[in-house]
C-alpha cells in the first residue's frame, strides 16, 4: 500500500514435547527451540516493526533457580536486538563454564532463555506508546509458579473502558490503561482464583503445602480461567499465554477476526499468526498446519496433553479480509491465489477506463506488495487480448496474409516495472516545502517505455489516505508524459475505521470519507453531516447491542463510481498534465476473490461485534468535534 500504515502484531509459540537432550542429540543443539523462535519471528517481521519480545519457561529446575526469562526491544531492528542479547548472555555463561558446553542437564538449570516453553511477539503500536514497557510479552509475577502469567497477543478490544472498570470492581488497581495490561490482569485474576480454590481442595484432601503444588498443576483448568476472564471481551484477538508451572494456551476471538494457525507432531507444538511461517520453519506441508477454530483455545498442559476447547460461542465467521489483501505474507498458497484474483476481478473496470485499448496501455504496480495482484491483472489482460486476436483471425479467415497473422499473434500486453522505491532516501528536513520536494523523489521511474499516446495503469493493493499518491506517485508518473494515469486499488474504498487491530482509526484521514464530504457540499446535502452527528450523539447512552452505524448515511447519496471520480479530482494537482482516473475493487469482487474471509467492515461498515458500531460513531463524533486525533475506543 502506497500510504504508510502499520501492520498487524504477530505471535509465535513453541512447546518442546521432548526433553532437551533429545534435540541436542537429533539436531545438534540445546538451543533448538530458541533457533525456531528466531525464525518464526523473522518470518512474521512483516507484521510489526515497533518492537519484539521473547519469553521462556523452564520445567525441571530446582527451587531458587530462575525458571522464567524474558527479553524485549523497541530498537530499530528489534528481533535482531533481542536475539543478540540472548546470544550474548548465553555465550557469556558458557565462556565462564567451558566444561559445560555439552552438558544439557547443567544448561537447562543455568542458561537463561533455554526452556521447554517459548513465546515470541512482533508488535506495532496502536494503544499505548512505543516504549519498551508497551512491548509484549507482558509478565505478571508471583512467588507461586502457578500464578505467574506471561501474555502476548495480536488484538484490540473495543470495550477497554468497560474491562478496566470491571477490574476496579474486582478490587484491582491496574498500573496502566492499555488493552494488554487490562486483558492480562483479567486472566491473572481468575488464574489466581482457580489456584486458590485448588489449594483449598488439596488441603481438604490432606495434602501438605508442598504436595499441593503438583496437585494444582494437574488439576488447573485453563479452560475455566479463559471462560471467566474473556466473558465480556469485545474485539478481535489471538491471545497467547504461558503459566509459570508450564501450561500454555492460545485463544482466538469468536468471529475469527485475527488469524491463528498451529502444528503438532511428536516433537513440538507450534502456533503462529501466519501459516507459511510454520510451513517454512518446520518444513511441513500446507495440510499439516491447522487453523484454530474461532472462539476456541488451544490448551497445552505441562504434561504435554494438547486439547482444543470451546471458550466462547462462535459467532459469524468474519476473518479479516485485509489480512488477505495486504498484511499477511503473500507466500501462503491461498492468499497468493486470492491476491491474484483481486487483480483479475478488477480488470473489467480497467478495460472500461482505457476503452479496451490494451495495445496502447502500459501496466505496472506500486508498491511491491501489489505485485501479486498485478500478476492477476496481467493474466486478465492476456486473456482479453487472446480473445481479441482469435476474433481478428476468425473474421479475416483465409484472406489474411501470413504477415498479418504473424502481426496479430505478436500483439502482447505491455507489462513494465515503472516505479522502484529508493529505500536509501530519507525525508530528513523539517521544512514542509523541502520535505514535499524530497517525497516526490522517493520512487525512481523507468524512462523510455511510456509514449504520449499511452495509458499508464498502476495497481496498488489499497488506497487509504491518498497522501503518498498525491504528494509523490502521481507527480512522478506524470513525468513519463502518458495520456492518462489510471490508479487501480485491488481493495474497495476504505470508508470506516478499524478497531480490531489495524492502525486505521481516524475516519477524517480516509480519502473516500473526504471525497464524500466534498460531494455533500457540492450537491447541497452537507446537512447530512450535522444530522449524522446528532444521531451518533443520541446513541452514546445506549448499550453496544443497540447502536446503529449511522456513519453510512454520509455515503448513501453517492455511487462508488461518483466517490472514485471525486477522489481522482482531489489527487490531481494543477501541475499534473495527464488525465487521472481512480478505480477501486467492488465489494462483490472482494468477496469473490476471498470467499472464506468475509470481514469487510472497513469497506462496508458491517462490524462483526457490537463494539464496532460504537467505535465508528465515536470516530465520527471525534471528527465532527475537531478531535480526530482522539482515540475512539
């Protein structure tokens, strides 16, 4: 996507099912789990650049020995930084104890980060600052192993205020107001409660305090803890947690908004936000990696037993389509096919825009993430031209000369690499005029392939704010002097904020929203804005289940094509010579391309949870009142 937008968080969990000696003998290293965690995080680095974290739990250590290790970083290369710290500490201990380099039992007791249970996270910031304290995993400490809790997740809650108030009602005083702290304290409260109940049961059965510990480990119901703690959660989430004695869990939201995949064999259990990360790191087939059912938790007991339990009643399946369009790595087999189809299904609109003149059109893509949808567009262009060639040959029949047949068959769509991002360029000058001039040079362009009689068709995976298009890309493309620039979005118009994980919460920033406002002014219908504000304000005292998304009224008077035309006008500055047209994927085309991933609330306003409608109304209220930078949830 040409506009800068942050990514989804990513989780990775590894449970080693064999003793560490097994991995030393089979793979030559006690650090097998750490190595795999490093790869899982790097393969999901696309999901978050603000920070990374790693935590491990040891099972078989003596009392008084550290059994939880954690390291986090918010540096420029956070994954590299945390594993550099891990390597430095491990190597430091081994250098002081050179005779222990092959002693697995000693290493398990004495080396930090070497454990049986490992949790990793890559983060982008939406709620909370990008300080080190905001980086996952979070740790809730206790002297009781069963009460120690480590949490990391890919999520946002729409009702954080309500959840915080519930903690206060329980007698707690959370140290921060962030989604992660609120969720962790919720789980931690009910974890402690279950442990206390089991301890009382153990005492009644005549067990000593020391004997009660293994009793609690064996009988602790993670399912019950998660059911109680997640009762009022509203949002999209993939929540992972480790308990100090060795239990682990991953819980997915009831609508399956946030992705969660897992793999198990007799050596490991692994969970990640992306399927190809597991496939690549563990060299397993696509069908070996399973998707965690919505509303369910994968629970791993310390004894190695793995189970999948329903925690919340599954709702309508509305997994995030933006994962398919942009966020997830395109190496996933089904995502790759879906992105190609997004390019293919938008092609009829492109044909209409260029009057079916494929011969005098150059097709390309920007940025690199749009390359897969570009391949789908090229296939559609080739199919169209092949039909045209067949038609010409059939119409000409035996009268066609060999030269003419050869000429017809040689016709090909013109696919070119037009724009290349200059990764070295930085806009380091604070002055606005100087900065804008530098922004115009972020992309290098290929000269000599576009003629003044050509249409230049550029596909992007999505257009959110249009800022980069207006300030940089269209100006750069216009230097090639095409007749017409057609900017194509493989995704539909982004009209509504996201509240389940993506950093798209400020409705006033969306170019589709700004275009609708301009059209309301031009057509004398701006009163709709005032009426929508009043409707949204009137709902503020209602429960989430009663709230209606009245922001839809802003778009109702206009067709998608009218809004796209207005966007094109807004993007074309006076110095642009070429005609500019903007084409968006249709909602129907999106659903056809991604039939199993129907979460489309940013395009349609159809929020899958009750909290979503409240958030979009609040985002509109913030915009109307001039507080567009204020968080809506």
